[in-house]
């Protein structure tokens, strides 16, 4: 199978068009980097990490992976 996408460094080339990694990982429209509520993000990440640790300790590796 031949892929139409080729990876070149941090640039993704698609049939003559180029997109950099920043364009692929951009925030939803209307959001800027400075407009992100980083305290809420950190709280969310900490909660997810705790859920992953608990799932692994309980032997529920599929739940941790999900």
C-alpha cells in the first residue's frame, strides 16, 4: 500500500501541500495559547494520572491504556 503522506522532518507533505506540526496541532478556533486556563489543564492531567495509577495498581491495564 502506498501512502499519499510522507514525513519529512517535522513537516508533513501531502500531494504537494505542506503543513507544519504547529498547524496540525492547533487549538480550536477562538483559543490562543495565552487564553488557555493552565490551572484547569494541570488539574485535569493530575486527575487522569491518578486514574491511570489506580487502574494499573488494580491490574486493569486495558482501562489504564484507554
